[in-house]
């Protein structure tokens, strides 16, 4: 086995599995609105859309298991519930979102087909890839990722060099926080716990040798994918900021239409009339690889849950694709509206589980795991309730929680509980052993 080659193929595949609809559409509009403060937005966006996901891949390298292993220290029941929720969310929101974005940007402008036809053909192709499980990493890593990267770098490179450098003033009061929250919508932290398991199973199917070899490949491929994502996000945000004074965006349009309009305008401005065709190919490829990763990860999990049953894998894959077809009838904006309340609850839990699995074992005992996760859930509830229309009812509570006005009220309590619980654990340990 050529380990270096395997690292690069896996790294490219991992990049494509992460890079989907939100990753392409969110950064340019974020940069457009950030204007002269775009660099601070990059910092915030990279924290939640690159740093946390890469740490998730490193946690997978350490655990060498499945998503179940991320939460089992809290309790086996919690971990099963968490896994089922994440996989249900994944096949119900981000996976169909890829079909919706493909239809709106890559298909409908040319063919005016119905969303049902687009999503049906789209998920039929996804199912073909998912059922050819052993070939996924090579197909994506060797062939699809290079095409995606070439088109993106053309748009970014030509865009940055051809812009006149003019920027609007920032529309954000706290650009770094807006970047952090927009990074939530990429689903990349959740993606890390899903596709990390896909990578591990793929390496096992390919017969990669020892656990140390797999750990090395996963770790290095994570850094490759993360570096690529960070560069591309920064580039797309910068291009959105630099073209802020050149491309008019109708403020009456919904955010999803603004994103599509801006991205289409940048592509045309940088690549000419052929830019629209390039953009269509880019969106279709980026979305497709992500959908394949999500459905594969979900099918892998339920296969393991039913004693490695291939029938369970196939049935789950079919159900995942059917769900994609049904939800894919909604437009991109509607799917984001549905996703936000769920993200405000599940995303903090996912981030905390990733971080606890990355730190050294002595700092992440079962006692600490349980306490920090419980605290995170409790302090994430106000954000969740706020997004389902109960903001006024809980305003008295949220005013008392630091950063709650930025929808980050869980951060300080989670850090504080981590420190206090470790202090308690280490100070009581001598008494327990004496």
C-alpha cells in the first residue's frame, strides 16, 4: 500500500464529502454583507466550519469506531438516541438540501424541469454510488474532487485579481460571531461525525493494515481536507466582499435567492458567459458528493446496528434517497428555516462531544462527559426555544446568560462545567484511593 497516495486520495474524498450546497452558497453572501470586515468573518466561519470538523475527524482517528463511540461515555442510551437523531436530521435536511440547491442553480435555469424530476434522477444516481460502497473513496477522491477544486480556484483566483478592490461597509455589528453562526449552517461539525465513520469503514474495506496506519491516514487526510476548506472559504468570502460594490443584490429577495444571484454574478464576472455553465457543474458535483457521504454514513450505521446486515444497509440507503426526493421538493430557503431550530440544539452537543473526544483521557472521564453534555443541553434549550417562536417567553432567562444574545449561551457554561468537574474529580481522587 502506498500510504502517501492513500492519504491524498482520502483527503480529497473527505474534502468533497464535506463540501456541499451550504459550503458553496453561504460564504460569498457572508463576505458581501461583511464588506470591509470580511477577514473577521473568515475567522468566525473557519472556527465552526473548519476547525471543529477537523477536530471531529481527529476524534474519529483516535476512537477508530463509529459515531456511537462519540457519546457512549455519557451513556449507551444517550449515544443511540443521539446517533439516530443525527442520522435522521442528516437525511432529512442537509441531504435533500443538496438536491434543492442543484435544481435551483444548476438545472432549472437551463431546463425548467420540476423539482420532482431533478431530485428523482439525482437520488437515483446517489443510490448507485452508495450501493457501490467499496469504490466510493476512489471515485470521489480521484475524479470528482479535482474537478470541484479546479472550478472553485478559477472563480476565486480570477475574481480576486480582476476586482477593482472596492468594498461596502460591513452590515454586521459583530462579524466574528456572525461568521461562527453562519458556519453552523454548513452542517460540517455534524458532517464530521457522519463522514468520519464513512472514511474508517472505507479504509477497512480497502484492507488498510494496522490501526496506527489508519489513524495516520485519517489524521493527515483531515488536515488536507481542512486546509482546502479554509483556503476556499476565505477565498469565497473575500470574493463576495470585493464584488460587493460591483454586483447588485435585491434586498427584497430571500437569502437563498441572494446567495444564488451573487454566486451566479461572481461566476459570470470572473469566467464570462461560460461561468454559468461552470457554476452549474460545480454546484452539481459539490452537492452530489455530500449527499453520497450522508446516505452512505447513515446506511453504514444502521447496518452495524443490525449485526452487519447488508439488507439493512440497502434498505436504509433506499429510504435515505426517498426522503431526499420528498424533502427535495422544498426550496433551499425553506429547508434552512426548518434546519435552524434543530441546529441550535444539536450543534452545540456535537461540538462538545467532538472536543471531549479529542482531549486527553484524564480530562474526559465519564463523570466529566455526563456533566458537560447535560449542561450544554440545558443552556442550548433557550436558543432552540427562541427559534421556534418562544423568544419573548424566555427573554428573562436569556438576559442572565453570557453571549445568549449571540445564540452562544451554552459556551461559557460548558467551559465552566468542564473546568469545575475536572477540579472536583482530581481533588476527590486521593480521598477515594486512600
